[in-house]
């Protein structure tokens, strides 16, 4: 599992893989991930924080008028994202930062986004709690994550391959994203699964009180 790697090691793995990342993701994007991204990110507004922004695959889908801040632990991935932002003609405030220890003040953002990254966090519940902390009351936390399939045979396969899969890039692919969201205390507005129950689209907000 990700316990086999430190955060620095995971960051370095993604530095090494950065130039190949978009190519590796091309088929899932064509099979429907692009549509899920576009639908989810159409709900972003105001000051937006994107967690683990990677190579910037989401940047093209943000509505006009969003002020985007993006963080990641891989300088290699962010380098590609910076180029995409420049090519798109948008301004993005990039930071090298740990999702589990955000340096932003409480209630700083109207929208917080995380897509396909919670699988690599050493403590995903802590990271989700940080997302809630920096999101304004009544703001939106938009999540597109992958996890353990609810189809028995596929879920069992993921369990069987979980350790070897995690050794590659630190991705624990048999987590339960919706359970983690609830454990972090977020208020779920909507949640749905797709692609054999693997992908989760969740719209949530910070806890009240």
C-alpha cells in the first residue's frame, strides 16, 4: 500500500512519470473520464483550490471567472500544468504543497477540487478534512475519485492486486471514497458511481457548526 512509500518518494515517482502521465490516461479519458470532469467542474465558482492538480488536465474545464490556485507534490507534474495554463491563456497560482497540511487560512476558497488523487494520499481522511477547513461555509468540495468496485468479482481482483498496484505509483485502488468523505465529516450533497462502480463523483460541503 502507500505505506511502502514516503510522500517524497511518491512525489519523485510522479516526477519521473510526468512526461508519460497524459498518454497513460488517454484511454480512460476517451471512455468517459473527460465527460465526468467537465460535468463536475462546471459547478466550480469563485476562488478555487485544486488539490494535487497533476499535469493540469482539469484546467480547460473551469468556468470563466474562476480564480484558480493549484497545488501538487510533484514539480514535474506542475511543470506540465504550468505550460497548459499558459497555452490556455489563464492565470493559475501554483504551489508545491502537501494536501494533508495546507498552508492556506481557514475559509479561503469558494470551491475545492480533487480529482483522482485521494488514492495516493497517505491519510486521505486528513486531506479531506483539510479541504473542508479551507473551504468557506456553504462552499463546494468537488471530488472525482476512483476506488473499489461494488461488483464482487472486480472488487476482489482489486483487493488481490492492491499491493503490487500501489508499488508502482503509490495508488491504492481499492479504497472506498464515499466512506472516507463521510469519515472526514463532509456533508454530501450528491454522490454517484460509474464505470462498474469504480469512479465516484461527489459534491460535498464543509461540516456546519
